[in-house]
């Protein structure tokens, strides 16, 4: 009787554990995403793109393909950007959606970025939601005088891994939105998208990129 009783006890424990695991799985929900930050980034990128885009020129957007690997922040950002472009009277001529390994840093293959810049007519704009054009020295030399404005979203530690000053000097960046490396704690959450943008990000241009690397005037 004892072995049978022990078997029943073990089986009962397994069933209880399986039920508990199933209940946890069914009740678990992914953490809520604060939409204000990606919405604000999209609006800032769109405003700069509309300023740079020449009449009749092309606006190209580079983004990650979120069909295979979901990325809600990217979807929010892209929708916000597209909505702001339409509201400003512009049109997105092409969307380059790239499949990205979620375990690797997000960037655009240099060869692809090079071709999109090379084929863009003068006065066109490329907006990359996947970082700046990290081209080889030979590719930069072959492009010569770049007549396409490039705007890039550079989240995370990318501005510490890549010297964006060199890209501005080579006219491979018109503006970059970068993450602040040290966001101070606050007892009050920011108000609205603009508040979240100022707390988490900063705009870099050729005029202020030196301060970002050499000083603290742009840091919180």
C-alpha cells in the first residue's frame, strides 16, 4: 500500500504543479508599454524630415520588420512618424523593412545603406529607425558629396559606441536622436510625449554634437 500511496502522492503533486503553471501562463500579460516616448520620437523625426525634404524629392524610411519578431515600440514609433508626415503634407515614398535578429545590436547593413544613399536623388531624405549609416571608409569615399539628408534614431548606448561627430563631418547625418545615458530618478513622471522625449532623449545636430561628447551641457 505504501508504494501505491507514494505514487498517488507524487502524481497529485505533478498535477497540482502543472495546473499552477498553466494558471500562471494564462494570467501573465506582457508589461504595458508607455506609448508617449516612441510617439514623441516619431514626431520629432517627422518634423525634421519635413524641413529637409525638397519638393518632388523622395522620403525613405528604414525600419525593422516586426512581422516575425514583434517589437511594439517600433510599431508605435513608425505609426507616429507616418501620421506626422501625412499631417505635414508629406508622403513616405519607400519603406525598407529589415529582418533583425533580436539578440544582436540593431543596425543597418552598410552595403544596403550605401545603395539607398547612392540611389537617392538630390534633396531626398532617409530616416533610419535603426541607427546611422555605419559605412566603410571606401564606401564613404565612393559616395563623394552626399546630397541626401539622413536622420537617424540611435537608441541605447549607440552614441557611446559610435563617434557620431565623424558622421556629421562627412554629411552622413543631418540629425540624430540619441538616448540619454544617465536618466536621473524623478518622483513625477513627465507630462505627455514632449516631456518623455526631453527626459529620455536629445537631438544632436552638427552644431551641438561636440557638446554631447566633450561636455555636459546637453546632459540632464
